[in-house]
């Protein structure tokens, strides 16, 4: 069944996601926009992937397809061999709930709940979650878990959002401009938290960014342009976020 957690398959190198001919067409009146135009992509367990490209290149559309928030107009996308393009809405809901964590540019925390309580919203519905305390400790917020969002900085709020996303132990973490609303220093702290999650949990991590500096923190960089993959760049050696030239 799509969406059930399973151990990450690092040893075999079998891709978690296989996309072939992924196409997404939006229509507005007589205008047709091909947000994705025949994308072929393989993503492996435990990788850290950076998606780079200008606005309108298809990055967010690809991320939404990977996360089951949207489905392609044409092509196939499989997760662990199961075809997401043929899944019904309940299967996609289970997939999102059990296997995917999302981090967006804006934190979407509930103001009336503490950091611990915001994370607990996920742990209460996940099949095999870590505790909110453990999730917050992983992003180095163990001493702020009883603070409300208004008592936290922007970077701390984003790290709470990361803790909430990874508390379900997802195999996949999808990040759409996670530092877009932050200054450089704060953004580095948030990226270090994402880097730690990828390293410690073995979570396939995909980050959308406009910042080419992030290329060096990735196992692979996928460049998109006009809905197509223009280049895939592999990094033999990843560099820690803190060592990048900002």
C-alpha cells in the first residue's frame, strides 16, 4: 500500500522515486502553461538533492508531484514501485501522511500552541513517530519547546516546522525555499538542521532554492528551465553548510 513506512534501502541503490515523461499542463482560459515538460528523474534513499532554476522553471510543480499534493497530466511517477499517478485520493493522503514531510518558506505554526504542541499535532496521527521532544532536540530546540511561536525568532520557528515535518520519521523531506524569508545567518542555522536530519535519519531530502551557493551541500543538483531538466550535477564530496561561501 502506498504510504506505509519501510526501511530506507541505501544498500541496493534502488530509487525511491522514478519519474518518466512527467508533464504538467495548466490552462487558464485559452492559455496553456506546461509547468513540467517531459521530466525524467530518479531519486534515491538518503540523498540530499537541490533543485535550482529561475521562477517558473517547474521546481515547485515537481516538488508538489513528488509529495502527492498534485498529479502530473501525463507520464508516470512511482514511489517504491507503486504508481502515484494511478493512486486514488485516499492512497495519496496516506502517502503524504506516512512517508512525506513538508517544509515551506512560511512556517504555518499554530500561534496558540507551544513548539512541543505544534509538533505533537503530527506525532498524534503518525504510525511510528518520534516524540516531540526528540524531534525538537534533533533541530537543537530542546530548550525552547514550551515557547509559543511569538516567543521564537524566525529561524527558530522554521526549525519547529522542520521538527514537525520529520517527527513522523518520513522517508522523504521536501523543502520549498525553506530559508527564503530569513537572513543569511539564520538561514544557515536552518539549513544545518535540514542537513542533520538528512544525515541522522537517512531521509531523502529535496530542497528548492534560488541560491546557487547551496549547490555544494547537495549530493546532486538538478537544474530546471522551462519545465525541463537542463542539467544534473553530481557532487563527489558534499560540503557542510557552515563551510560554504555566503
